[in-house]
């Protein structure tokens, strides 16, 4: 794994291991928020407006991203075909963008909240064919006017909605106005990793195939 410098490695390692130990002590009642920037044309376009470092939001129920969910492209090379997805770090869209940068947060929740969020995501999974990407909702974000389409979400709207349905109310606004930057700035989230996605310490390196410029993956 490649780090830009030794200081980055030490800082990330200490930050990560401290969060991991604390999570074990508190019985792991957490959900995890992953913000990413793949550097695609679409995200660069969004970035011109948001000026935020990350433009995609995902929800995970574990630190290894085995249960990672969002709204996004269903096929790596077709950004127009999008909807509810269970993201695959190793073989999905991310594997086509190996220089993806990310930040990972954890949020402490109660057992009933966690259970309700799981039920909500299962409901999305069971009906995933009816869901589409709320592209017009992004225009609503720009206008600061929530555009809520039936069975349609964009990534941060979906994650905010799952949290809200689970009883975690973090923003006094519609889920259709929540952006990745809102997660980045909210004090309730604890950062546990920031850097290149494929340098993340808990990834199963044996499942990673190939290399990308600037980020060697064993």
C-alpha cells in the first residue's frame, strides 16, 4: 500500500486503531458513513458547484464495507443507469477508479436505531427494482428547494433518509437537501480514516486485482 509520506501513515494508523478499539469496547453499535471522490467527469461537474472535497455518500453497517449501500451507478461505465445499490469495493464501480480518495466516519447509535436502519435498508433491497436516481433532486439542492421524487433518491439523500427513519435526526431540513458536505461538517460524526480508498487498512488485499497510478495495491 502506498502513502504519500510517513506522517500520513502514522496519523491514519493511530486514528484508525484508536477508533477500532473504542468500537470494540462499546459493542460496535455504530453505523459508518463513507464519503468518496472518484474523480469522474460527473463528480468533477458536481464539485464545480459544491466546492466540497467529496461528492458521494454511502452507508455501511460494518468497518470492512461488506454491507455498503448507496444510490449510484449500477454499471461502472454508465452513469445514467443508476439507483439503489449494494456497493462492492473489490469488483464494483470503485475498482475502475483506483485513485479514489475517501473519508470514513462512524456514528454511535442505539440498538433500536440500528435495528430500524437495517430494516429500512432491507426494504430498499427487496424493492430495489422500483428505485431510480433522483437526478433532478440535485437541481433542487442547487436551488435550496427540496425536490422529492417517488421512489427516487440521490446518494446523500438516501443515507440521510435511512438515518432519519432510524430515529437519528441530525438536520433540520429535508433529506432531499442533505449533501455530502453536511456529513463532513456535522459534529456527531467521528472521523476514523481519510486517504486513498485502497489504502484503507481493513480491506482484504487478496481480493484486490491490478494497479493504478499513484496507488499500488498488493
